[in-house]
C-alpha cells in the first residue's frame, strides 16, 4: 500500500495539544515575542545572585596560614591585611 503525501495521511501538520505553561524563555516555541526582555531579566537575576555571593564570600574569606605567594582574592578580601602581615 503506497501512501500519498497530498492526501493528508503523512506529515506533521495540523493542530496538537500544548498545555499552557509559563517559562522564562517563552514556553514551547523557539522564538517568543518577548525573548529579549526575558533574556535580560534572566541575565539580571544571574548578575544579582553572583554579586551577592561575591559580597558574602569576600566578607567571610579568612586565611589562618599566610599564603606563600599572592592570591588574587587578597585584593578584595576584607581580612587580607589581618591574615597576611606582608601585605
């Protein structure tokens, strides 16, 4: 039995059920209307989260034993001068 493409028995056309789900990237479709805004909001959220983690980390960083070479985080660490007298 041969199948003819033109009679509608083949292909992925037609309607199919898609549940209504909100997602930050726009849902089921690859190019949502507000993708630039959604991407900017997501980037802003990541930036704020990283800044908060960085601030907490720089406040809490302690070195009970002074390092034998310079460590970049000593530039912004709150307790670097207390922990390493050579600075």
